[in-house]
C-alpha cells in the first residue's frame, strides 16, 4: 500500500475515532452533570478538554495501531502527558465552577 493511501486511511480512522470518543466523553459528562446538578451542562471548554484527551490518547496509543507507519511516530513524554491531562481535566471541570 502506498504512503498516500495509508495516510488517507489513517486520516479517516482519526476522524472516526474523534467522533466516537467525543460522543462517549460528551455523553458521559452530560449524564454525570445531569445527575449532580439536575440539568445537563456542556460548554466549549469541555469540548476543548475532550479534544485534548483525544490528542493524548492518539499520540500515546492509537498512532501505533494504525495503517500509517513512520519512524517519526513517538509517544509524548511523561511530563507533557501529565500537564496536558491536568489542563484537559481542568477544562472539563470549568463549566461546573462558572455555572454555580
């Protein structure tokens, strides 16, 4: 398989994974916030946090399972991963602080 075709398949795979993970995370957050506060809450901050979590998952796990293979594929270092997770969780929690 040529590099162009495998890159196209990998891009399609990224889009499908992004949609699935955003649906799962967003639905879980809405359900949790509706249990805690009686109404579902969703905000752009939460979407940005979910996208950051997807980016971390993709760079540390999913890129090694795909069709596109490259010698430049490498995981995020531990420090970057930890800081990014803290920021993403902070973005997900912000709507609860702002709406109270």
